[in-house]
């Protein structure tokens, strides 16, 4: 009699362990706990992509022959033009400085995607599945006795 009672106790312990394993915490519960501890994880963040393009400098030299003496320098933005007249020679130096083009693209994204809680029907359905599995496990354990 005592041995049969101990076997039943072992079977109930197995059933209790199986029930605990099947009804563990959901990911939703863990997410709620994490948000409760640090609400900043639900804030949107922005990813910044910075692209830099450097154009090389361009220099052009050209010569025209005349009979006058003079020097003219023109500067506009990145372009410098120097016209040098010496006797019958004109030297034109044009230099366009290098340019850096920086494009910044901001892409907002969510760190954590929060999914709404499951409905009452889903909870009842999950509970019915767990209870059915527990009942089947209990029936299998009792059949082996």
C-alpha cells in the first residue's frame, strides 16, 4: 500500500513538472518587464549615413600671343584665373580647387517593435491546448501504472 502511494506521488511530481514547463513566461511578458526597467528602449532612434565625395582639382594653362604688358587675376568661389601679359605672350592659369560634397541621410528606425497583447480568445485557446496536453500526459502516466 505504501509503495503504491509513493508511485502516485512520483507521477504527480512528474505531472507538476510537466505543467510548469508548459506554462513558462511568454516573450511578451519579458518585453514588458524590460520596458518597465528601461522605457528608453521603445524610443525611435535615427541612423545617420554620411557619404563624402571629393572632386580632384583641375588646372588648365593656355597661351595667347599679344604685344601688351598686364596681369589680371579673377577669383570666384573655387575658381582662380590669372591672366599674365608679358610682351607678346599671354599666359592664362585657371585653377579650380577641389571640392568636398557631404551628403547626410537620416533614417529613423524603431529599436524594438512592440506587438499588442494577444486577445482573450487567444488566451483561452492556448489554455485549452495546455490543459489538453496535461490531460494526455496524465492519462499516459496513469496507464503505465
